[in-house]
């Protein structure tokens, strides 16, 4: 009798609970925007954040690729006035013989290679708290 129960247990089919047919309630399409539409809209928002290249060229200061990415990511203001103040900070640093300088303009910090006239990186005001700036010769506040 025990052999019969053992044999019966082994031949009992196991069901996983997955239905053999997909219910129609799950096959209907969801109304709304497609993934492609949402992606293109987000990419369009990113391209709206472009900075006028003519203003940068006219300002005289160069921005490294890294610095430009940080400006875009952190929404740092690069108006004509802030670029003018940044140039003033670079001029003051150059007069003092500084090379790698931290320049604070309003709510942004710029690490600038004065001899190359190039902004290396930027930091927004909300990220300044707790930051330690190393490998700089000095700081200029304008």
C-alpha cells in the first residue's frame, strides 16, 4: 500500500499557477504617450539648456568640456554680467601671479587655470557646503 501512495505522489502533475491563455484585460493597449514620445520630450528639454556660444567666445574665457557639462547639469548662470565678473576675477588672479584659482561669482564657484584662461570645473551654491578645494594657489571673490 505504501508503494502505491508513493507512486501516486510522483505521477501527480504540478501546476505553477500561470494561466495557459492571457486574459484580454491585459492585452489591451494603454492610452497615453509612447515611450518614444516621452524620451524625445526629455531630450528636447535638455537641448533647451544650451548656452550661447557667441557669448562665451566674446567673454574671452574658455570652458573645458567637463566645466561645460557641470554648468549644464547644475544650471549655473552664465549671463554676460557673470562672465564679465569671472573675467575680472581671472584678471585679479593673474595680477597676483596665481595659477590654479578658485573664483567665487555670486552663487557659483569656478576653478580656473589662469595661465590657460580656462575654467576647469564649476560648483553651484547648493553644493558648496562641505566641499574642500585642493591644488589651488588662491581664491578670488568678485
